[in-house]
């Protein structure tokens, strides 16, 4: 049904908010989750950006489409790889975009621990609601 994705998103958002409330706003990611609802109301649509210029426009204006072969040392390649990975982690952890590496690592470790706790709690709740909890399945059926 069309409401199933909305319902799933609502459940995920409620679980994230509960996780952020449990962290009591002490972490950057919990504050980002709690304030994200307000930010969504004021976010512009992607098509309304006025300052963005496409690559095709730049090529048409400058007349240059030559790609230069860049030379990299091994150390620079490793540094770029690490920077790319740090940027990806920064995008995954709420509130950590454009943060220094130390902040991202600290927030990521705390966020991962909180997500693990959330998974355990939701699994226990699902088991309880589905009737496969330990109380119903612990005693084997007796035959007489």
C-alpha cells in the first residue's frame, strides 16, 4: 500500500527521536536529530538554488574541455582516501558534516553504541508483540 513507506519512515523517525531524547542532547548527533524536524520545514527544494552553475555552462563559456592528467604521490592518494571516508562518516552521523576528524570519531562511536541499543530494544519489542517472547516459548507443550 502507498502508506506503508510513510508508516515505515514515521516509525524510523520516532525511534530516532526516542534515541536522541535518551541521549539528553549531550551529543551533537542527538541535537541534530531533535532539531531536524524544524529544519525540514524551512528547507528549499533542490531545484530552487540560484547560485549553482552546471559544468556544461562553464565549458560553454570558457571553451575548455581538456582534462589534465594529475600527478599524485602515494601519500596524497592515501590522504584523499582517508578524507573521503571521513566525509562519508560525517554524512552518516547526524550533525557531523564538516566537523574535524576527532569530533566525527567521537560522535560516531557514541552514535553506533546508541544504534546498537536501539536495535536490541526494537528486536525485544518485536519479539514481545509477535508472541515469540521467552514467556510463551520457554515451556514445551505437554502431551497427555
